[in-house]
């Protein structure tokens, strides 16, 4: 579905307030509702789009920091990693998660720095990061193209943009059952475990259903200036990894 026909409310204030309300249960709900497969999806992303040099890495819409921390560990804790999000409550959880790592784990020359920022207006210079990633957050950015263009702007020439996002499975049998679960079961479970006034888990299936996926998102990445853009369906298409490159010149 094109962005022009979207009906889900992705206004900045609403999204920020909604995720602030569920921050303390966000990790638990992700693991429960995905059966723990979200951990594998992040691990796959880091292996597929692995660090290749000493330049820093940026994870936008970082939430509670899982993908940022996975990249930090993949770089042997020697590559600086930045995580940005515009929800303070999420960043607080991310910082707490990092601080709870043992002293031995944190004996390193590089740490993960979390800071508040809107993905549509990143507070970084051009060409800074070898990888700019986002996991399950791009669909929450009010203007998808603006977010992708900012991610590309701060990516270094020859660097890569990685987008891990929920998608709509097309396998016969699975697709119908998945949509029914997403629309009827998930919102009730989400509201039960993470009560909030913004109906976050009604927002989730609607935002996934209306967000461009597969070749449609690849085409948007290409329109935003990326080259060699491609996508890899994960777990029967429930999630998809998109990868694009920044031209070297």
C-alpha cells in the first residue's frame, strides 16, 4: 500500500507517547509475540550486514537498544555504536541494559552511545557511519522517504543501510492465519501485558499492513538514492531484511 493511502496515525506525538507507555514491557512483548524469533532476526541482520571497518555504526529508532548492542558485540566492542530514538523512556531502558553488562564486557575502547533524535533529522554530519540500521522502526517514521534519505546521508560512501521490518507473508495457509492472529489475538495480548491509552497493539498490525514491503520498499530505497537494494524474507515472510548501499562517488 502506498504511503499516500495510509490511514494509520503516525504523528510524532502519538507514536512517541505510545512507545513511552509500553517501554517497560516492550522487550517482553517482542519476545512473547514473536516466540523469540526476533532475536534470530537481529542476529541474521548483523551477520548479513556485518561491520567491515573501524567506522562507527548507527542504529536509528533503536528502542531499547537490542540491535545496537548486537552490533557492538559483533564489532568485538571495538567499534563505536550510536543508538538514536525519539522516545526518552525507550532510551532509558537501552542505557540501563548497557549499564547492566558486566564490567568485563565493558572493558573496551568503544561503547554504545544512546541519544534522543528524530530519524527524519539526525544530528550527525554527512558520511559518518559504515552501517546505518533500523529494526522494526522505519514503519513508525512519519515520512518513510525522509527517514531513508537521512539514513543514507549519514552513511559513508560505500556503506550500507539495513532495514529489518515486519512484513506480510504470502504463503498460502500461513498468510490468512497470520493476518487473523495479528488483528484479533495480538492486540488483546498486547493490551493485557502492556496496558496503554494509545492502543499500541492495535496500531502494530495496522502499521504493518499499510507499510510498503518487498519490492515496493526496495523501489523506495532506490528512489532515495541507494544502489544494489535487495530484500530477504525471513521466517516465511513474517519479517524482511532490506539492504541498500550508498554510492562510492
